[in-house]
C-alpha cells in the first residue's frame, strides 16, 4: 500500500441531490483515494476541517462504467466514495455551507 498523507485521502466533495439531503443529518459525501481505509478517512476529515468530530464512516467502491467508441470498448476509472457522519456537537463543514 502506498504512503498516503491525510491531504491526499479526500479528493473532492460529491454534490448531488442525495448528498445535499444527507447534510441535514450531518452526513457528508466525498470521493476518496482508492487505497484509503475508514480510519485514514476519519483522521483526514478531522485534520482538514476544524472543530469536526467524526462519528462514523461508510465507504463504497464504485466500478467504472462501460463505454464504447466505435468498436473499441473500455471502462471509465473506478472510484471510492465515503459518507462521513459527524457527531451532534460537531461543527459543520464549511465547503458545503454555500451550496
């Protein structure tokens, strides 16, 4: 496994209708590094955002979709997604506040 630093774990936030609905319950969705695990994701979120305490992390691996261009068939890149639930007394994550 590669040596992954905490700032390499979280790639970008997921902005969809479902992820915006989950924000009401203090659950935030991120695309994360494919080699990261739940403890690495928890530590990265707590270090990157001040006043945030993580209660639980759920992860899922997303396979690449099949794509065709003429006769050539391939797949898009696989991704890993994490849903991070914060504790009740935790501060909100600022990057989602303007959305």
